[in-house]
């Protein structure tokens, strides 16, 4: 039951009963309601922005801890990246050099991960940049580790074939020193004896008498044994040693091998001659790797002393004329 209200009448000095209409009651009710609502909203705004709930405080602590862990993880990933770079450096410049293998191109080591946008699902959050950066570093490391793992598999296989490779790579002179008159011409730009112009001499000329024995400089398979189709090399032999190496023996007087034949280092394959485009009896000898000519004097380490090697290096710098 609602309370009855009275108001003091100064004229009659009596208390008159206050008559309250429904409209006034509604205004009174809504004024109090609006005041309460405004107060409640103000309290919620203050609480939401300045005073966190226990749950929100716990979530904030978890987020801060997560950000710290991501930062620590990034530091660890940076260390792993440096260690991996050291592995790659050793692989390219030590292990692969030992086994005569080409280094892995940077384009393969640094190849990206496929996909239009692998990190689209990680965008749109407050800490997206941190998470995406960490994910990218991890993907790069995993990619490089995969390439490095495959490289070590290759190096392991090369190591198993090391004995075969050492026996196959050219390592001796094709003419014995006791039968050698002199080295007629070295590798490099030389004067052509027929046309009197400078040209690149792709091998070495060993001056020796006709009939001097010529030796295979490494194990391999005969791929060519016969007359040069163009006539310049005369009777020649081409040996495929595997591991991207080949050797050429030209101007021979006699050939003792045939195509497809397996030969061993030190085996006699022919005699020095004066066939083809030649000014005097000699052996023209070449070493090729992947089809490109190499300086043969770097492959005589089984036959010459360090002093002889230094002398050859000095003599090859002098101007000279080829013998073919």
C-alpha cells in the first residue's frame, strides 16, 4: 500500500492531503530509473577501463607471459639460424670441397615455402606481427634444415665413393719424367706455331720421342680411341674418369685401347707420336671438368716435388709457342 503524503497549509494552518496523479508517479519513477541507469553505466565504464576483473587480470598476465615467451623463442631462433649458417658454410667450403662437389646455390638454400599467404589466419590480432614473424623464422629454419639434411646425405654418399674418386681423378703425368725431353708448352694463352697468332692452349705439350709410353692418369673408361675427325689432334684417346673429369691424349703414334674399355691409372694406353697438327713429336694432354679445361699441372701431385711444382708455375708464366 502506497504511503499517503500531506502538505502543511500556511493559510489554514492545517495539513492537506497531497493528491498524486499517475503522470507524476510515472515521471518520478523514470527520473529515478534514468539516474540509476546513468550511474550504472558510469560505474561499468570506470570498471571496464580502469579496474579489471580477476579473470581479466589473469588473462592479461597470460598474454604478457605469452609475449615474453615469443620474444625468448625469437632469440633462440636467431641463435639456431647462426648455427645453421655455420653448418652451411662448412658444408659448402670444407666438406664439399674435399669431395670435389659443387656448393649448394643460395637460391636453393633460401627457397621460400609455397602458398599464396600461409599466415593469413594469423592476421587481425593484437600481437599478429610477433606471431607471424616467429612463424616465418621457423619456416625458414625448417626449410634450410631440410636442404642441409639432403646435402649431408649427398656428402655421405661422396664419402663412400671417396676411394673410387681418388683413384679416378687424374693424379700423375701422362709421360714418365725419365722419358720426358721437356715441357714444350703450358696451359694458357700461347702463340700458334702455324698461324702465328695468340690462342688459348687448353692443355700441356710434353716433348718426347716417338714411341715413348703414354700412361692413363686415372682410372676410367675409354670413350674415344682413334683418329680425330677434324685432323688437328691426330690419333687421340679420351678417357672418362667419372666425377665430371675427362682427359685427352693427342698426336699419338699408336693406340692400345678401344672405346668402352676399363683402364687403371698408370696403364699404358699408347705411344707418343707426331700425328695431326703437330710441329714435332709430343703428347698434347688435357684435363677437363664438366667440359671446361683445367690446368693439368694441378693434377701431377703424385709425380712431382713441391720444388718442381713451383718451377712449373714459374715457367708457365713465360711467353711460349705451342707444339700443335
